[in-house]
C-alpha cells in the first residue's frame, strides 16, 4: 500500500508536468497567430478555399502569418432563380504556407426538375417496364437537393502578394479539391459521367498598392459541370481541361473591397437533353408525342454558362467578413438566367 | 605613398559597398509607379511629419510592439528620421536621409512578420488620424513595403 502510494505519486506528478510543459510549450511555440493585416486573409470561395467568391486565390486562408496557424468557418447562401445554394465549411491555414479546407454544399432545386420527374412518372406509368426496373431519376417529389462535399488543399509555392511592390512577381499557389456529389441518380439523369472527381489549380495573386488593386489569375484543371454540383464530364467522358478564372478587386478602404470575378465553365453537357432510365429523352420523342408531351424535350435541353459575379467584401474586424455579391451564373442545366444575390460569411479565429 | 594610395582605394571600395546601406537615395521604384504628386497628396513635408507623429502614437498604443520601441528605440530620433525617409520614398528631393540603413537599424531586433504587420496597421490608423485619403495612404504602403525584406529577420 505504502509502496503503491509512493509509486503513484511521481507518476501523476510526472503526467501533470508533461501536460503543463505541453501547454506552455504550445503557447510559447506560438502555434496560434493572427498577425496578417486586416482583409489580407481574403474570404472563402464556394469550394471552401481561401480566395474570392468563386475563385481560389494564392493567399492562404485566415490571419496566420508564417509564425502560426489560423482558421475560419464559412457559410455561403445564394438564392438564385431556380436553385438555392447553402454551403458550410471550415478551413485552416498553416504558417501562411499550407491550407486545408472542407465544405459541404447543398443545392436545393425547388421545382426545376419537376417536369423531368413528371415525364419519368408518365413514361414509367405508361410503359411500365421501360428498363425492367423502377425508374430512379434522383428527382424527389418535392425540392430535389444536390449535396456535395469538397475537400481542398493548397500550398503557397513562392512570391509575395502584398509587400513586394517593387517587382511584378505574384504570389503563386497550387491546390486541388476532391469533390463528392451525393445525388448520383440525378447526375445520371443529367448525363454527367462521374459523381466524384478531383480538380487542380494554380493561382497567381498580387496587390498593386499604387492603384489600390488586387489581381488574381487562376487556371483550373477540371471536368466539373457547375463546379461539380452537376457532376463531372458528360456523354463523351470526363477528360479534364484547363479553364481560366480571374478576380479583380479594388481596395476601397482598409476594411472594404469591391470587385468582379469571372470563371470559365465547361460544355460537357452542352445541348444534351436529360436521360431517363438509360434512355435519352430525345429518343423518347415519339412516346412523348403520343402522350401529348411533344415539346418537352425541347425545353429540357441543358446548357452551361461561364460564371460572373460583382462583389463587395466588408471586414469589420479580423474575426468576421461579410461578402455580398450579385452572381450571374447564366444557364444551369435546363434553366436559363440563374442570376441573383450571394452572401458569404466568414468567421476567423 | 603607395600605402596612402592603397588606403584611399580601400576606403573608396568600402564606401561603395556600404553606400546603399546608409543612403536611401530616393523614390521607391514600384509597379505601377507611385504617383508623381504623392508627397503633395500627403500634405508635403508637414503632412509627412504629422503622419509619422501619429504613427508613433499608434505604435506606442499597440501592446504587440510598443515594448520593442520602449526598450530599443529612440522615438524622437525615429520620428525625425522617418519623416526624412518617407519624403524620399514618396519622391521628395529636397531632403536627405541621415539615419542608418533599414537592414542595419533592425538587424539585432529579431522582428517578426506579425510585428511588421502591426506597424502597417498603425500606419493605416495614422493615415485616418490625419484625414489622409486611403489612396494616398496606399502610396506610402507601396513605398515602404519593399523594406520588409531588410526589417523582418525572423
Ligand atoms: C517599413 C517599416 C519600417 C520603417 C520604414 C522603419 C524605419 C526606421 C528608421 C528610419 C529607424 C531609425 C534608424 C536610425 O536610428 O538610424 C528605425 C529604427 C528602429 N526601428 Fe524601425 N522601421 C520599420 C519597421 C519597424 C518594426 C516593424 C519595428 C519593430 C516592431 C521597428 C523597430 C525599430 C526600432 C526598435 C528602432 C531603433 C533601433 C535603434 O535605435 O537601435 N521598426 N526604423
């Protein structure tokens, strides 16, 4: 007993000492840092990486300098004409060098695919055994939702976006996303080739203080349809291609930035109809005509447009940024004119 | 005679090597260039002096950095020298910088990027304090930013 007591004491004391050393070591090593100048951490783009609104920049997210780690939580809300995007995620920047992000997006589609659903139901009802199995279009009777997870990583390679005003070398970062779209059935209906895929990008960012302007140019290597919300690739496969993206930002005040963005999108599903139970709707034209739905396949043609936005980002302090934008996303699947308000909040720690 | 000649040559070479380290020779070359009327936008030498004074007011209020200046600095001297330096950087040519090079002045201080950024935040506050436009303030930022390499040593 006596011995056990004696033995136990140093152990717990030792453990306490280790914990104390660890705690003080961590705080002394200064793993936490929020030393960037206000607004220079940027905001969170919809895939979750540090950047603008739709484009990842070469900046590392959060307010950490090379002396520490800093992270953010972000939420984006974009109610468009036929869709509403909610995306929620977190990102951490390590030593202003490396960034990891996770974002979960939900795109509610309202009544967008009701016609397709109706056609499927009608076809299913009439032909019964259209493909021998029940038709699964991924379309719910009410408010079909597309969910997508996006995991991102970014490394700052070289260059200095902010302080090297005496040269033209931008800050360069390379990064990538792995995206997992969960509504595989709907993607099949929309003829996307894949539901999961990766994309890679290289970004160059530079601030030009004499003209109060930030320029970012990104090249993204991807096969995404609508950033992956409509899957990847199309009937011709999912070969990736390089697509440019540009952000131009004007520094209005030390806490307010306005700007415009453009991101080129692909044409994997351009002009494609939708597919029901493995059959293209255009191929079903005679059946549809017999059902009195003759002009449906015409209106069910998909298109994809480049994305544009005009934004204002406000940084009341280093813990919060509020970005509001007007997003012009053009054609999304079978619906045109998807323009509307966009808001993104970022809380940094 | 030979000895003297050698000494003169050596002094000459030393001066050449050292010259960038004690003369800040003029306007910072930035891309795109700093406006030609930058010093006027700043309110001339008087405006620069006002800005530097309020800069040190904000520096000394910032607990992240004021201890460095309290311990190693000489505020009077730094206000005096920074007033000269900023005029030059903005393109003023009627002034001479009489202080040490940025590298020499900061070499032993072990300044971090976080501390440097704190001075930049104080610089923006000082601009607001003297009612300077944000655009004029950014000309100063553009002009001083390249010194980061010499000043931040950690
Ligand atoms: C672009 C930014 C900066 C500029 C333009 C600048 C400019 C100057 C100048 C002109 C001097 C006087 C040199 C002399 O006495 O001959 C000086 C000295 C000094 N600076 Fe800075 N400085 C900057 C950033 C910093 C930072 C970030 C710190 C620390 C947080 C700092 C701390 C000091 C100290 C302590 C001295 C006095 C050194 C001594 O007298 O031995 N400076 N600086």
